[in-house]
């Protein structure tokens, strides 16, 4: 399978960067070819053309509907970008395996 690009968004891009590292470790352990990065939600639309999935930190879950509207038709080849809010427990535990599975499920859906 081709490399998947997963973007995590939070208020400043800092807290999600810890989860990014855990997700990268999980992807490597599972043999998944993935580019995973974090950025502030305010900069998300600059990356729409390169991502396969967007995960929002729970602290910015209020942005979900606005971000879904922006992501409609904004992805690669004009496709909608699947988007979800990171599971609160996975986020709190910095569970990279669970967050990666959530992203994988969104991409496959």
C-alpha cells in the first residue's frame, strides 16, 4: 500500500506532537508506511492536498464541523479528506496504536 499521510491538529501543534511520535512507532512496528505530522488547526488547510486523513485533538473538537466543510473536495484529486476527533482515552494515554488504528479506519472507510 502506498504511503499514507496523517495530519494531527490541536491548538498549537505541541501536545499532539507527542502522540505523533507514538503513532510513528506503532506504524513502524506494524510495517505501515505512513507520514504522520502535527500542526496547529489554524494551519491545517495549508496541508489538505497532501493528507489522507485528519485527526483533531479533543481540545479542538469544536472545530470538527468547520474543518469537515473545509476538507470537502480539498484533498488529493479533489477528494473529501476523512476527519475524526482523536479518542479521548487514546489521547490522554498517548496511545499511538489506538490513534493509528483510528486513522487507518477513517482512510479505509
